[in-house]
C-alpha cells in the first residue's frame, strides 16, 4: 500500500435551507396567519480518527468533499431536515491545518486517540420561515430568510506517527533487521541502500504488562533537512518520540566513520527542528556479530566516551544486546510519560485554582 503522510483537501459544509413563505388555509379558520417553516441547517464536515488506518491514502485523490445541504422549510410550520454530515476517517496522529492561513499558525486539531473527532467546516444555518416575522402591525409577512452558506476550506493534513522511540541511522546500517529482532514488525530487509521506503512501527514487549512503540524511519543522509534523500519527508515522524536511538555501523565495511555519522545525524536533526536536536538519545553500535565490528568497537567506544556518551552493542541477527537496549529505551519512555503526566496534573490544578 502506498504510504501517504500529507494531503490537501477541499471541504464544503452544507448550505442551510431557505425559510418558507406560507399561510394557514383551513376551512372555518379565516386569516389563519403565516405558517412557513424554517430551513434545515447544512451538514458539517467532520474528521474522525480510525485506528485501523495508517496512511492518508483515502484522502489523497483530487476532489471536493461536500456535506449535505439543509432542506427548505415547508408550509404548516414544517421545518426542513438538517443536511447529512460528512465524516472523513483519518489515522491516529493526524494534524489538521488551514491551508489558507498565513504564517506559522498552530494546527486546527491534533487527532491522536481512536474516536477523536473535530468539525473542520460548519454547516450553514437554516433560514427562518415567515411565521417568525408576524407582528401586531404586520400580521401577514410575505418574506422569509434565506439559508446561510456552509464553510468552504482548504485543509492540509499531516500524519505524524505515534511512536515512543525513533530508530534512525544512515541507509543500510541494519535498522530494519534490529526492529524485526525486538518487535513483531516485519519490514523488508536487503543488502542495498534505501531498502526502507516508508516508516515502520513495531510494538516492543518489555514484560507482560509493559510495552512501547518503536518507529523505524528511512535512512538519513547529509542534507536531509533540506530535501535530500528518501528520509527527508519522514523526519516529522520523529517529533512525537520520547527518545531517539542512533544506530551506527562500526564494522567499517561501508567505509564510513561512525563518529562522523553521529555528528551528521545530530546536525540534520537540529536543522530540521530544534525540538529534535534536544531529545534524549541512545547510541547503538549494530552488527556486533561481525568480527570487524568487535575489532573496532573498543576504539569507537573510547572516542564517544570522551564526549560522555555510552555506546551499546547489539546484533539484530543473533539478538545479542537487544534486551539491554529494550530496557534502556523503556526507561527513557517511561520517564517521559511520567513527566507528561506530572505536567498535565499541574495544568489541571492551575485550572481549578
């Protein structure tokens, strides 16, 4: 399935129905007075989270999405029916922006949990029938209100995957193999650059009662923040993570220096978003099952130790070191969850006061 994480859609809420001009006509009731009913309100356009979706593919086709218009009012004080709402399904983690807004306006909505919904375009109000305009001096009004038009908007939807931890590195350093080893995710694995073309989410089970979600994003290269490489458009998917896991190739088989690779990745993260550059990080040397990695690992660890950075060693093939890595990631994720819960509790207390 094609991975679509950004779309622009045009939505139109329904117009309100027109009020009716009518008079009561019944035998033995002379001058029955105005009896025109009200027009129905137009339908709203609603976005609702469906946890069964993982992309915005369903909304990626050029189209204008319209809600139903309200019915016109009728005689005998009969109001028109409300227009049918239009409900569009989106995956968890969808940010909704007004594409016509100027500047860096905040999103209209941040839809995360299954069932969350927001009205993005309100239907027009129905017009009043002439029954509402009778007065003591004007007992037979011959006018009614027209319906109000519904809102028309152009929206930009961005998907940011809801992951607790992000796994990043240069192409072909073994990210997909590692996420296969620690979770139930099964991304494609092959020995050529850019095997991973879309982000993958894997649920990592720590014990019977605890787990976290790990995201494997496509490989990054220098200039990723400016639009180079396959991983450029996926940097946004790291924004919600609590911790970043840098996977480095220490074997030397790719001809790259792991310390330089780490510096490049950190620079790309900082240039892409200040928030990404300040996230907690765990540095991991992959492919420790290779003799070349074991030979070079002490030197690489010493170079990182000069910066006060510990380097874990893992193998996605044999599983060596993966349990320790999972526990380290889990500790960072749980610490972030506690901080978030404390902040929410503090905000709630301030609101009550």
